[in-house]
């Protein structure tokens, strides 16, 4: 299917579900009010979470960990009192960029009060072109994607990312 057809269908889906009383609370998720999925809510909100079992992921606010995927290797390691985990420490800039990416995916958007003054100023400067194109909406202390902006969410987020210095 051509990308322009997919985009048109996604825009129609967003309109139809809104009329039907659903909220588009995360870029790939819709629900009736009060019935949001809790499965990935900690991830979308940048909260800490723990994963248990093969392939499960955990996050403590600074470091991401994931258990090995192979069931037998996972069981063998547990039986040896070993934690079969790999991990990745995130730099402050990586954590900021993840906050931007994840926040943009949600109906709540980026709450600018969670940024330093310098971060907010730099983010808003980078966001201006998307605001002018009606792909981003700036309301009060929040920056969120418009419906059309959701079609370009990953690219917009990447363009708003901060560079490691």
C-alpha cells in the first residue's frame, strides 16, 4: 500500500474513532475514556518498570536492562543464581531525547515544565517550523502533535533531539 494511502486511512481512523468517543491516547492506541491499556503505560510516561522473564525489559530512570530471550538459557542462568541480563546506561541527553520521543507519542504531549529553561528554549526554537506547519500544537505549557503531525512523529521527534556534547 502506498504511503499516501496509509496516511489518508490513518487520518480517517483518527476522525472516526474520535466521533465514536475514543481518545487517541498514544500514537498507536485508542480507548474509551477510562479504559486505557496499562501494559505499556509506565513506558509511555517515562516511569520506572521491571520486567520479569525471558526478553523482559526494565528501566530504572537511568539504565535500561533486558533479559536474554532464549528460554532455556534464561532458565539455566536462573538455576545458577545468575541474572541473565544485558544493560545500557543512558546519558542525560539520551534520557532527554527519550522523554521527547515518548511524550510526543502521547495525548499529553511534552510538558515543558519538565525541562530546564535552556532545554525549553532550544526545543521551542527547533519546534517552530513544525508549529508553523500545524504539525505541532503549542498550548500553554504543552507541546503535542496535531493529527497530521502524528503521520511524521518519528521524524519530528528526531529533529527535536538534542546532540551529545
